[in-house]
């Protein structure tokens, strides 16, 4: 199992507001399925970050493109495999 940091840059604050609940519901479902390690918005309003758990970038991309924010064009996305380090 690998970790993937998914940056969701803001494309439309209006669409983000309109589809916020659908996005949160989607993430809740992903959490129930054990796919989300961490999530949250950036406080400067530039978007948010979700750290998914999965086997490949392709698997995570298949999930991310189902996110309502991405589907309606409220947010873009960038996926990066992430190596968690502890201090």
C-alpha cells in the first residue's frame, strides 16, 4: 500500500461552494472504504489536499475523477506519490 498526495487547486470558488456537501459526502465514503489517510482545505483558499492510500497512481486517478469537485470543474487535481516520514 502506498500513499498519494492529491492537490485540489481551486478553479471556481462558486462551484466549490455549490458542490461542497457532495464533495464531503464523497470523501466520507472514501474514508469508510479505508482509502483516505488525511484531508483538509488550505486556509488561504487556494484549494485542498487529500492523502489517499492505494496501489497505484492509476487507481487513485480513477477515484479522484469521481470527486464531485473535479467532475464539475470546481477543482483541478495533481497526484503525487508520497513517502510519509516521521520525525
